[in-house]
C-alpha cells in the first residue's frame, strides 16, 4: 500500500480509512461467497419442492 492511500481524508479517521480499504479489497470476495451461498440455498429449496411434488404425486396415484 502506498502511504498516500493511508492518509485519512478530511473528517475521516485512520481506522475508517483502513476499514474502507479492506472493505474495497475484500468486497468482491464477500459478495461472491454470499452469491454462492444463496445459489446453494436456492438449489436446496428446489430439491425440497421437487421431493414434495413427487411425494404428493405418488400419494395421489396410490389412492
């Protein structure tokens, strides 16, 4: 990191600037992880819906 990047802007603390730099550098990774987790959750829910549909269909056929 350059020293210039660490200098806080007017009214911004050093910690605030550090947080901003860390957030900017890691945000794409965080968003990708969140997206992957959401996609997995969607697939899990789809599987549950499919299982429920098949169970209902089997029950209707057996009656």
